[in-house]
C-alpha cells in the first residue's frame, strides 16, 4: 500500500476581508518529494505555506497534513517544521544559542544535534558568532538548521534561497536533496527557475490565489510557445532578411548594447518555425554562431501563465 500523502489539500479557500488570498486550491505532496510553490507577489504562496505550518486556518476546503485532518485550531501535527517570511531568530544570541533556545521552547531534548545541523548547513565556523552580524543568506541557513533540529517529516520553507551565495546555495540544495532521499516531504516557495529545476519534482504555480499549473517541471517546459531567441550569425543583414521572410518568425529587433550585438538579432518564433529559419540560413551560407532563448522556456511558461488577463477589469 502506498504511503499516505504528506500534504493533501482540496478546495482550500482563504480570505482577508474582501481580499481573496486562496481560491479553491488543491495540492498533493507525497513523502520524499520536493514541491515548488511559485507565483507573482500576492499570489497566495505565503498564505498557503502558513496553513501548512499551522499559522493560519482556511475558510473553506479540506486539508490533511501527514495523514491528520487539520481542524480550526492554529496548530500543525507533530513532524512539521519550517518558516515563512524569514526565520525568527534572536539577534543578540549566537547561532548555537539560538538553536538551543528554540529547542528549549519546544521542550525538545535533541540539543545534541545542534552541532550536527550547523555543520549540515555550513555554519560550523560561525556557530559562536552573534546572529546580529549575519548576512541574509546566513540567517536563512540558520533558519533551516532550526527546522532540521526538529527532524521533520514535512519541511515548509518560504523563499529559502534568498540572499544565498553560491556556497550557501550548494549547502541548501544538498540538504534538501538528502532530506527528500530520506523520505521527507519538502514544500518551498521560490522565484528562481534554476533553483526549482535543480530541486523540485513538481511545482504549483499560483496566480491571484488560483492554481494556474500543477505538475512536473518537464511538462511545463515542454509546451511549444513563442519564445524570443538571440540569433548571432556571420551576416546580420542577411539573417534579418531571411527572418522577415520565414513564416512564423517575427523580427523583434537587434540584440542591444552588449558584446557581439553588432552581428546579433532577436527573433520570436515557435520551435518548428525557428528550425525552418536555421535551415534557410545554412542553405544561404550564413553561419549560425549562437541561438539562445532570451528567457528560459520555464520562465517564459511562468510569465505566460501568470500574466494578467487583458479582459480582467
């Protein structure tokens, strides 16, 4: 028998006065999976994460966390940890003292793991430094360490990659990947598609409180949409003429003031039309030196799904 879902939400609705924050949201997260939650500012991501952490209750719908139905109380089942709107930390205490204080507040006796979780997020060298001197990225990693101290089965993180340098990002990616491999369900919000692509099994895109897309990232990226591509060739004037004469291709303009822009143009097309243009360039003896999306296919799909509708008024 399959293990129960770590998160099962059906028809979740939440309002703040006249503002609809969530409108009929469904969400399934199995154990051992990393699920990304993305959307524009104000789309309802933080509200949904707050529901998973027991910081708020839904006005309508059904929510089960780790197999337990969530009632009307501001509480979450044991086994859930994380943060929204950044981790809550004591700036006058050291990293080690912060974790000890948080463990004591929860009545948690697992203080022996403090050194272990600090090492896991890459903060061992600053464990006895006061948090007031920490960068945003270091605070994010300390918040993750605090969540790990609880040995969660469901980890909920709001924008955990904010402020991370490359080394910090490597630590966080590694931690989340290992947790998922050990069967922990992870739900995180984020804006950077490269982070999501590296970590997430599936994503949910929210727009104005509703689900605009839910499924694997590969499915999102596979849709054949018109994309802007930077095309650099050995003969930009000839490339412009051929682009203008190729069905399904629109010449957007020159590549702009950047290195190599003199021999580059920007064209908008779907994949079949772009393939046709490349074939025509090669037949005309024009060398194709670069053909890259101006915006990644994942980001283009995100923008298309979350763009305000023109008929909305």
